[in-house]
C-alpha cells in the first residue's frame, strides 16, 4: 500500500477530503467532530496542507479552499486506497467459515448434511435435523468432516452440574467422606467428571472413578454443561464457591452434595 505510509498521512487525507466536500464554509471544529480528533490537530494539519500547497486560506466567509494540486492528491490517494481495499476484499473472499464435525455416514463434497450435538460433540448425518451444512471435503463414516454454509439452529439443552463437596484435610480429608453415598451419586450417570483439590483426587482414587479434568475445572465444567453434558465435580471445602459462582454467572443449574460422615460433621 503506497498511501498513508507516513504517520498522520491518513488524517491529512481525511481533512483534505472534508475541505473538498464541504468548502467554502467548513470550520475546524466541524472537521474535528467529523473525524473524532481535536481542533488543535485539525489546525496543525491544515497549516501543513497550506504550506504544502494543497489548501488555500479563503477570503471573507470562505475559510478554506482546496487547490488543483490538492484535488489531484485526493484523487490519487483515493484510487490507491480503493485498490488496496479491493485487494483485501478479494483475499478475504477466499476464506470460508469452516466447521468440523464427526461424520455419521460417508459424505461427498457439495452434499447437504444435517447437524446435531450429541454428548458435547457436533455430528453430521443424512437424517433431517433443525440445522444443516454443506460438505467441503469428502469424508468417511467416523472421520472429521469439514463443513461450510451452516444454517438453521442446533437444538441444545444445557446440562446440569452436581458438586460433591469433600472435607478439607483438616476436616479429615478422604477418611471423612461417606464413600457409599458418593458411589450412589456417581451411579446416577454423568458425562464428565472433574476434580478440584488433592483430597478430591484421593477420593476418586479410592472409589476407582476415572476423571476427565482437574485443571481450570470451573471453566471446563461450564464449557461441558453449555454443550449439554451432565457433569459431576469433586471440590474441596471452599473451592466449591469458586465453581458455584461461575455456574451462577453463566445461568447453569447445579446442586451441591455434602458427603461428610456424621461423626466428622460439626
């Protein structure tokens, strides 16, 4: 891009263009308001344009007048700017919004397929749903398929979160947990399991529960629940608050279960 390489050249161009459009009664404060810059900046730039022979100061009611040289400058820079903008648009038009999904069946390029969210994963199939897309590249069943031209609405019901609040180490840790009650809660069935804190790791190890995430758990829990997954989270003591605060902020449903053994409860 040949125009506006120097600092302030774009502002000079804009001021010169405004003078050309609005002369002869244009005021500095009008330019400042239009371009969202200070009157002082306008004044300094106009002085520079006058010194360079692009603008003349008018007589009487005519404050400023663009010169023949100024007109040529505006035209040339406007043409260069348009060429640059056209080039950018041509480049951007080569980009397509591409979405990945898992192919439920074999799919061919250009084929219309239907979309649904299942267990937090986007799937594409040939059974009609409420959302559709076009296949960008052919894919086999079970492969990731690239999709474009998405349309319609993907039906998605947010999941719910159950938080098992486990005692801190000072409160007895994993030894103070009612493991039988935890097994009953776990048996309800969850799509993802998360933990917060070392005691939570100890509890899940004792019961033999495979966990899905343990770092940035509040964010992972929210992301999973938003995708329609039901999540079980083990959180130690006051860690529960950081999780519930995040869930409340996102408007997600949750329930906190206290699993401390009675002899450890105060």
